[in-house]
């Protein structure tokens, strides 16, 4: 009899990427099982091409709980592993009659779980900043699937690779020995954003000092920001992805072709790391510990300020944690990672 396993995947792109070591372990320890990904439509594409998933069950906020549960019941799930900590995910698993329901005992959902894990808290009852990646690994291990590696992993579909080739051809990026992607957006909130003018200055430095080509990435809601940065850079070698069909598949394929990524602490950062690219990660209000990737190619830059890291979505003060991180310092980190020959390195440089 084939075991049927439902993986309730994270709701954020970066978190979904950090779950890949755990997903890979579940597949490795259940090679003949039928694995179902219960995942938001907006996140599913980041895992497209993965050999670990047999079936996809899209779940969006507007969908009826009972409709989703009905789809799960029809699949006769033996085991559900809940990566999100939400009450909703646990309720769906329970209504879907999933046999085992493994998750963290949070948000008042303990009674809905059959196997409960607990996250560390301090003396005041606050959760201690700790890598989400390791928390996801614990879920896999609770399901009987030891995790042998923390390496994040993604796959690029052939059709997405062909789209990226078209981007390179149409923009002329294929004429550059070194192409650096810039990711200025962050879905978490404005506090994670590095000033747009800093990206403009950095793009000019890349062209003028390194002879690089630059591609400014964006999601559907960030097209204007991407266009403005590319336009303000006033360099023919700087291009925006905004005028191409935006998708996670295309973003993955572009990052696979690039030499390096400079990114806020957001989804593309994790995608770049998972694809093995050097990534300069710009941290402001968030604890690095939460999104630690354990990858040598993930280079963290964060200024030490009295008010941070505050974990706020918007800054109530002067956003000094990001303003004090200068384009010159980021350029130096790029130089340390790539050298002057355009050949990516694997060094890590933390700026505190």
C-alpha cells in the first residue's frame, strides 16, 4: 500500500525555499510514497520542476476550508506535515481527515495535531530567534525522515530557461562576461527596503568600475520600482525585468544565468542561494538568525544600530539600519565575492 503524505508548504517564497532540505528528506525516506504539496498558487512556481512532488493542491485565502478539506479527504492522506504555524492549516488537515498531523504547537491549534513540536522561548515567553530552516528540518525528522543536509535546492524548467535566454538576447546582457541581478523589493514591508537611490548608485558603480551588466528584478507589484531604478541609473548596461512576463520561473532562470545577486532579505535572496549563486543579502530590521541559510555563498550585510533589529514592517524612526548601509560598502562586498575577473567566489563577509 502506497503511503500518501501531504506537505502543507510555507506561505512565503523565501520560507518555501528554506523548506527544501526538509522536503528532499521526506522524499528520500519515502521513495515510493505519493507526496502532495498543499501550497499557495503564488508560491507553487518556486518549486516547479522539483522531482519530490507527485501532486499539487493549490490553496488560496479565498478558498473555502471545506472545499480544501474535501480535496484532501478524496486523496486519503496518511500523514500531514504542517510547515505553516497557522490555526487554519491545522484545521484543514483535521477536516481533511489526515491520519498523522505533525506541526508546531502554536496559535491555539495543539488539539488539532497528533504530533506536537515546541519552539524555544525566552524567560518572557518570546520566541528565540532561530533558523526557520532548522525548524522545518525538525518537522521532517518528527515524521521519521532524518535530514542529511541543510543545502537548499531549486530547479529551473526548460521553458523558463528559454525565457531567460530571450531576456539576455533582447537586452544585450549576453554581451557581458558578468551580469549582476539587483532585487530591490520585499513583500514583508517597507522597513526591509534599501533606498532606491542606493540601488541606482550601485548599478552605476557596477557598470563604471566593473564593466558589468545589471538586471533589476521585480515581482508584479514592483514593476514601477524596477523601471525607475534602471532608468535613473542612466546606463545602457542596466536593464529592468519589468517589461517581460513576470513569473517566479523567469526569476529563477535569470538568477541561474547571473553571476551574483544583491538583494533585500526577501524571496529572490533565497532563490539565488539555492541556485548556488553568491548573494549579497542586505539586512535591516530583521534578525539574521531567523533566515540563516548556512550557505557560504550567502553574504550578510547588516549595520549595528541601537534600535535594531526591531522586526517591524515599517520604521517609526529614520530607517537608519538601511540608510547607513552605503552603496560603497555593498560594492566592496561584491568585489570580495567576485574579485575583478568576473569569476564568482564563495567567501562570506559580514558587516556589523
